C-alpha cells in the first residue's frame, strides 16, 4: 500500500497528519510526501521529524493533480491512497480501507468518512453523488455522524482528500488530469471510472478528520476560478451526449444560479474568467472526450440511474443563503449559537 500526501506550505499541518499515519494499526504501507515547492521549511521538518517518510520535492507549485501523479509514479503499492496534509487519520483508517478492498473486489475506489477536524461529530463528506446536470453533491455535508452513515454504500465517487484506489483501475483509466491543477480532479477521475464500469464504495469505519478547505479558503478567487472552470472540464469530457441533451435545461439553470451566486459573493470576475478559460480550452477537452467516450463501457441508462434529480432545491438554497450574506456553514454556526 502507498499513501501519497501533497504539501504546499503546510508545515503547521504535517505533525498531526504524519503522526497519525505513524500510529496506524496497519503498518504495511509506504508514505510519500510530495512537496510543491514549499518555502516554509516543510521539507526539512519532515526529513528530521519523520525519517520513515519518502520526500519528493518539486521545484514549484505544480498543483494537486500533478503532485499526486508524481507521487504515483514512484509508488510501489497495489493500493494507492491519497490523503490531504490538513487531515488526521483515525488509527484504524488504513486497516478499514484494506478490509473494504478485500470485501468489494468489483470496486475500483473507496471513500473515507471525513469528519470536521474541530467538530468530530460533524460530517465533512462521505463521498459524493452526481446530479443530472453534471455537478456534485457532497454526501453527509454538515450532518451529525450517526446511524445514517454507519453502513457501507455505493457512491459515485470519493473525495481525493482521503481516498483509496486500486492500481489496476488507475492503469486502465489513468490517474488525475493535470490540466485541472486542483479541484474536481477527483470528480473527473470518478466519472472516468464509472464510465469504465468501476464502482466506488463508501467505507464508514475509515475515518479521517479534516480541516475543511484550510488552504483554498485563503484564496477565494482562485478557488472560484478552478472550481468553475474545472466543472466545465468534467462535463465536456465525460457526460455522454444523450445525457447532455436530457440535462440541458438543468445545466442552464445551474449556470444561471452560479452566476448570481458569485455576483453576490463578490467573485464574479473569477467566475467569468473561469468560463472564458473553459471555452478557450474546449478543443483540448473535446479531444480527451473522444478517447474517453470511445472506451466507455457503461450504458447511459445505468449512468443516469446513479444521478440525483432533485438537486435544484439544494443549489438554490445555497444561493438564497449567499444572497442573505451567509454561507451554509456560517448559517449553521449562527443558528447553533442562537439556540444555545
């Protein structure tokens, strides 16, 4: 087994992250830290404090996708795990994941139960679903952990912040698309996997505590740019043409709601830049699409069965909250404070 951790100026996270890996009940694995040109002493810290970790240094920030690909190239395990640097894995994380790989031989990927680092009864994400418009719904987001999330289930994909993949699947479909740089690269990978017939399973016992978007929230415009550009990349590359036609009205509603949301949150410039860049790179995405669709095994009916139809209420609720000046997480915290 190989665990790949990508780091960019995250020295303050690494002690918790790597100490948790050191404390795993299952120790038959290698840890590879890929450093994206950090300038905060991360590399020296890891080499001195965690000599068992192999450190691969890149001379610049090549992004989440390229850094993980670089780690994958030197990884030796048959099972490949991605883990964010801003996480703390429960001691049983890898053991539970390994059990799931044995119990679900037909699955190519596995999603962890990611809980909020500072509120460990609150769910960050338990994998994600996909809507008929090609967008995602983070499963369990902001719910309290409990019976509803205590059993394994099939999901569309795994958040790459704490995910496991079979090497055999990755050799078949390829790993992360480096044109994404960061954000939605895991959705793209999951979509390609589903098109080739590989399932993804949520593993409730594989628990990881996560600082939600600890790095990206420092750069909101960059987050908006990559997320809004890359969601177009995912759609253009992977959505079968018949499903595109079927979902066109919902997709247009999503785009309209997104524009209104980012105007309200003051990041309309980044949103417009993202859509412009996606249009500029359309020929490249269509070339990738041709190859992906040619190798797809799943029927449209099977793929459509995995898609969530009743997602518009959730998206428009998010827009309404933004219009009132509150994000979903801010609204939740405000409500809890008022009730108490």
